[in-house]
C-alpha cells in the first residue's frame, strides 16, 4: 500500500515538463506583508542615502511651505474676524455666545453650590453617597480623596475641577445616551455614526483644543465643551452596544403584546441594558477626568492648571501634590461609578428601611452644612494644609544627585543615536518619497484603501505647512512605540505564563489605566528633567497597560487543545509561543499594536508641556500667542498622523461572513 501511495502521489521535484506533474508552488517570501514592509523601508533608507549623496537638491527636500503659510494666514484672518465680530455677528450673538455664557454660568453655579455646602458638607455627601452605592471600602477611599484635597491646600482647585467634570459629563450624557439609543435601534444610523466615533477616538486630546477655543474663547466654556465632546464616544458606543445586546426574543414578545416602540424602549431595552449603559457612564466620566486636566492649557483652571504651572517651573514637588490630588480623584470616581454599574458591593438595605436611611442621611448633611456655615467655614483653610512640596523637591534633588548622571547619559545617547538620526531620515528625505513610502506601507499592511488614506494624510500634512515638525513628531512616536511594543509583548507573554504574576500585575494595570495622562509627565520629568526623552518615557508608561492586557488576553485565548497538541508533537516552549500562540493571537496583537501606537501619539504630543517640541509645541505656542493659524494647522497635522498610524496598524480585516 505504501508503494501504491508513492506511485499515485504527484511528483514534486520536477520542472513540470512532459511526463511529469507540476509540484505545488512554494509561497514566495514577498507574499509575507511584513517582508514587503521591510523591503519598502529598505528602499526608503536607500533613497535617503542616494539623495544625500546627490547633495540634497531642492526638488528632493521637505514639502514646500508656501501653501501652508497662506493657509495659516487665512486661519489667522478667520480668528481675527471672529474676535472682531464676536459681539456683533448673529452667529455668535445668538449662538455661540449664548452657549458660552450658559456653560460658564453652569460651571460657576456648581462651584458656588460646592462652596455653599462647605468642605464639611461636600465630604459628608461624598462619603455617604459612596457608601450607599459602593460600600464602606469605597466610602473610605472617597474620604481619603477629600483629605488629600484639603491637606495639600488644593481644595478650591479640586472643587473647580469637580465642577467642570460634572458640567461636561452632564453635557456628554445628555447628547451621548440618546445618540447611543438611536444607534442601538437603527442599523443605518449605527453604520453612519460609527466612522465618526472611530475618528473621534483616534484624535489625540490636544487636537481638540484649538477648534473650541476658536468658537468659545479661552476659559471654562471652551474647557467644558471640549471635555464633553472628547468624552461622548464611549457614551454613544456602549449605550448602543447595550441596546443591541438585549435579546431579540424579549423585544419581539413585548411587541407582540401590543407595546409601542416607546414602551419597548422604556420597559424592556433600557432596563435590560442598564448595567452596560452605566459602564458607558463610567468610561465617559474617566475620559472627562483626563480631558479636563489637559484643558488647563486653555484656561480651565483647577488641578490641571496647578500641574501645568508646576511643570513649567520644573517644580516637581508642587506638581506631585497636584498630581496626587488628580490621581485620588480619578480612582475615587472610577470606583464609585464602576460600583454603580456592577452593583456587587452595594449595601443590602431592606426596602422598608431605605427611606429612613435616606432621610437620616439628608438630616446629617443639613446639620453638618448648617453648623459649618454658622462658624464661617467654606473651603478648607489653607493654613491647615500640609506642604509636601519641599520634602518632595529634596527627594527629587537627592535622586538627581544619585542617578542624574546616568539618566542624563541615557537621555543623551537616545537623542544622539536614536531620535536625531531617525528625525534626520524623515525630515531630510524628499517629501514625495515619504508620501510614496507611507502609501506603500498602508497598502502592504492593511490594503489599498489604507494605502490611499496614508498617502493622502501625508500630502495634507505637507499642505498644512508643518512638514518638518510633523516628521519630527513621527520620529518620536516611532521610537516610543517600538519600546512600548517590545516591553508590552514581553510582559504580556510573562503574564500569560504565570497566574500568580497576572494576579499581582492586574491591579497595577487597573490603577495605571485609571490615571489621567497628564500625570505621567511628573515622574518622567523627575527622572529626566525636561526635553524630548521624558516625553517618550511618559508615552511608553502610559501606553503599556493596554498593550500588556491585549497580549495576555490573546495568548490565553488560544484553545488549550491546540497547545496540548503542539506539545505532544515535541514542540519546545519557544516553538509553542512563536509557531502556535502568537500566530493564533494575531487579532489581539494587531489591536495591541494599534492601541499602543495611538496612545503613544497622544502622549508624545502632550509632551510639548515638558519640552518635547514639534507639533505639540506649535499647538501650545499658538494658544499662548494667539497664533491660531499655526495652532490649528498643527492640530490638523496631529489628526493626519493619527489617521495614518491607525490605518496602517489595523491590519487586513477578515472578510465579512
């Protein structure tokens, strides 16, 4: 039988000539998209070397700035017209100005209510509310949060931040939840709004600032609107998800009994989607916390402004104090709103006691507020605060004395041997070659549509007139992304191999993902002072948690039977990882790459606040010097970079079933 089988097999060694069957073709090496991508990069480097050898002729330089200069001048003219006609044009007089006054008044009103309640009343309300919805552990966390606000001397700034968060979250939910309900009930609307949400979520936070400053000016109104817009996508997405996940059988049964669409929504879909929608509220609040800190750049005030001012003076102690208050606020709000959605730690109170408990709490609040107002209390007295900035600065100086030489050497090496050469490659290459390479990478890794978007993104960057700074920003993103992905994959693999390590690391990753991105700049500056390197360090730390999680989840999702089969065939652990687990976790790995790079971009741009320069600096400079043309052009260029990086790293999507 074996001989017969051999005789009936097609020949594999011949050339397919007369009397022999052609053997199966071996796949070409160039069929691998990663090999083609490396070939494209090799051609790019060779082209850079060739044009340098030719003396970098004018036709092989950066993108001409003429069109960009005229575009910036036009934007400056638009801004000048808005400033001149803000109080005369009907568009502003009966539109944006009303919104601006209303939002500013809302923030002021909420802030005054918090001040009227006094520090004692706010604390009692916060602790009792946290206990009622999340249990005594979260109530103690909220109490500790208010204690940090008071003892750091940042009570007033914390209340300003809290007022902005409340205002922006209410705006986001008022618009986001109805849009999510509509997207959940209408497939056509869901398909239409999904690309808008995708675009909003890949835009770095800095890119949101300029358009709203143009419409609402500097101050709380612009901060509230930009924070609300930034926080809307999860409210829409998760609400739509909750509505769409309601079993169709329940909807059909209710409809068959004669219920109207409104009754189906209010009696079936919303109650059954309650927990999912509350998860969307949690995510909306956390994004608002992140953005309201960044909005300090446009005059939002509060804790973000305290950090911004401290970092501008390289005062690590003051930045640490404000950062600690923001961290506690973010963690407390995450735990409280997360518990509302989950409901696991809510204290069990028999129904007959719920009203008396509520009444007792209201009486306690009234008594505390009345007593505090009677003694003239308002915010926490600053003279009773504890200044920890001096010891923190002393510790910072000790750290610099101990390891400052080494961190400076590492920073210098990174600049001289990594960042500067890569920046020179991108800025010194012909602009048209960069466009072609970007399009080729997009086409190779993600298909022809991504190739068109990638090439068009770079053309737009050139037309905006910020080509050199955009290429410098891209070089920083590429370096930080490479480090992030290397560390993320390594730690994610280790996490998937050890349940104990995963158990220890998971709460750390949870805490890291809760923190606003602004906070990551503080330890980076403490180690590397200011410049491009601390921005890269902050970007790496900020982007690591989701990368680690996705790698771990992808590897753990590989079927156990598949791994056992590979081991039974004699595969080593390395072969199991490289030949089975990583290929089968490809979807999670591509998502990890995508999320890591997009997060790195958002943080690198924010690094302008600690001296990273490039596009982020142009945004900040445009805001500070009223050069809105430069700021808006740089913001649009950041969006184009985000679009390019998102499309290239999404990979080829599987065909729809």
